[in-house]
C-alpha cells in the first residue's frame, strides 16, 4: 500500500488557496487489553535481530487513560499538509508544509498570510506521493538561517536542498542542492528529514516505487533508495560524508520500503521510523541512540516481521510494532515520543494510520513493546509534529492541524 493513498479532487493551487472548515473535536477510545508486540522469532530461522529496547526509565511503562484527552483542531484551510516542524529557535513558531510547494508559518495562534517559502514553481506534485515532503531546521538555525527540504522536482526526482531564511521569510533563490536522486517511479519517495543528536542530517528515502521493490534497492547498499541517509552538513559545503558511516557513502541504515516520517526522541536520541508496508503489514522501527550504524530493517526480504521475498536472514532488525491491513489500516504514519507538559503521556510514542485515522500509543513494559489504539480520529493522518515544548500535533489531508490536549 502506498503513502497518501487517497486521491483528492483538488485544483492546482498556490499557497493558501484552499479553505476548509474545522473538523469536529476527536474523542478517545476506551482502553481495551493492549496488543503485545514483543520481539518475535520470524519464520523458521531465528537468527534475525530482536527488536531493541531502551532503559525503562526513558519510556512509559503503562498506557495513559485517554478518556480525559482529545485531538483539538487549531488550524484549518491548508492544502494537503504533510509535515509540521519547529525551528527550535525559541520563537514558538510551527512551520507547516503544504504538499504543492509552500511552507506556512503558524505563530501566536495565527497562520501568517505570506508563506515562509513558496517553491510551487519547481515542485513536481504530478504523482499522489510526490511534492514537497520534508523539512528540518539546522541546529544552529538561529545563527545561520539554514533549513533543509526534501521534494520531487523536474522528472519526479528527489532533491534534498538547503535554503536560508531570516525572520518569517526564506530566500527562494538561496537553494543549494545537496543531493539529486533519480526516482524510477512516482511513489515510495519517503521524504522525511531530521537532525540527530550528533548534529547530522538524516534523510528517509523509499525504495523507488512500484510494488515489491522490483530493483531490490532496499537490500542494495550501493543504492540510496530504501535507506536512511546521514549527512554532515556542518563540516562540508554543502555536506560531507561522516567518517563513521558504515559503507563509505551517505547510507546509514537500509532495508526500508517507504519510511514515511522519522523522528528522534528529544530525551534519549533514539530514532523512530514508520515504514509503509506492501500488502499486509505496517511497521514501526526503532533504533536506540547507542545502537550504531548499518542496521538492516529487512525489506524486501521481510514485510514487517514476516517473510516476503524469501525467508528472513540473520542480522535483520525486527519492528517494535506492526499491524495488519486486516485490522483496517493501510499506511502507517510515523510519529513522536511525547515529551510535553502532560505527565501521563511522557515517554509514550504516538503513531497513526493514514486510512483508518487510528492513533496508537507504544510503550515499554518489562522489556517488551506494547501497542494500544488510543484514538479513532475519523480523518486521514498525513503527519505528526512536535513543537519546542514537546507537545504533539497531527495533520490531515482535510487541511486541518490537531493538537493533543486535555478536554
């Protein structure tokens, strides 16, 4: 199944050209017995690497009581928002990507009229999974004004570029292209960007598209597709390859199909990945900060913890959570570990499904990961976001941004 699966009949619009009403407040589900997702033994060969865990003190050991909480709409009228990021400069602003090539600023409870960046003239949104897809601000953004985006441009190929900004305005002519990656098909572009605790830029790329990874990019360490890339954008101009990358290339981890949204836990530095499945299984992958490089998440040998192309092989990393399409889902949307002001949610990883609108909580109990549906939102979930205070948001294809809060 593909990312952003449902096609909408929408006109080609410039920034801010779509107006929609705010959707109703989303109510939580009553808690049921949790679905346990331990590190399973996959297939007849038990050599695959168990799903890693982290010290219990850093992640929640029990599920919150969701009854007292809800997803509250804070903003509407956006065009297909697909990413929500703070600049981490103390301003409290949120920067929201519209898929057609605009970045909008949400400041002091208001959406600013003038876009932060408008590159609709160079973004190719010709396929449903194409467009402006990812955003990350340099750790020293307050000083250097650098931010990075991932988008599909001419020919549908991926561009990871650096721009420079001042205040609420970016210079669209300041683009420096770090990577131009050829995409064989229109789907599975990945697109997420994030800075790790090491100060390096991480980029999530899909396997290049079509079904079943026809070029087997996921397991090919010489291809940049189906990977998590790691770039040193501070020492190099526009980047250099970190000396401790495992394959003397940009590749940091591999074996991914369509990693739609990645995030680093701001407390532990652990990496979280939502990897969209093929026909049956959606998965959440997890890499502790001290795990090191070269992790192989298994695609297309495995789909989730299940055999796909062949029997599982030794050394492949198993997901910490998965769910089947038989449960009503179709496409996982990776999220964030909550680190905000509501203590009951501290250390809970929240993620969702694009089609069903379900939101899960993932916690660590006695060394085993457990996942529980917390909310049935009733809307498509394109991305989650986290502000400077650690509060969590999600965006929907209906053009609305929601924030988790107390009723």
